[in-house]
C-alpha cells in the first residue's frame, strides 16, 4: 500500500462522515445525478482499493485529483445516480461518481488513467444507448 498517498489524503478536509473531500463538481453533474451537494468524497476503504487496482497512478496523479474532478471534458451518464467522467490534458483520466439515494453525498468510486481505446469503448456505449453523453464529445 502506498503510504505516501494515504498520508496525503489524511491532509485533506473531511465531510461529517469522515470521508476525504477530493474536489467540487459543477451544476451539469449535480443535475445529472440529482445531487444536493457540490463536493465529491472518497472513503479510506475505496481509496485503498483504488490504489491497489490502479498501481500506475502515483502521488502526482492523486495530488491533481481535485483539479481533474473540477476540469472535466466528457460526462457520460450510465445510471440514474452515476456518471463517468473523462479529463483530457497531458494525461487522460477517467473517474466515476455516484450519488447516494438521498443525494446528500457524492462518492468517487473509481479513478484511473484511460486510453484512446477506452474512449472508443465509451463512444460505442453511448451509440448503443447504454449511456447518455451529457457533456463534451467523444
């Protein structure tokens, strides 16, 4: 387990339930998933799972997370309370957000680097009407 990443997250503000606040979302995402808050959180358990499953991410990637969450380029809705989001700059990232049933919390459920092949898969998902393109283009 990368203790440097865990230590970094322990410096972030927390919500009332002790989850790490990782960034803010805009109104497009808030409206799409019927959220009542504009901040995104991740639990320590989910963070540790993400670190284990996406070993290609390092501390630099996680330190950019707040910026990445706030500066997305594509938003795809694949469930009533879930969206997949793509950030494209020098690196390409994909992250998934899920609002709780009440909309009182928005969780970051996955954060990873992505590729052109993944973006083509997302485009096919939209073309097959298994997801809706909310913002941006693929």
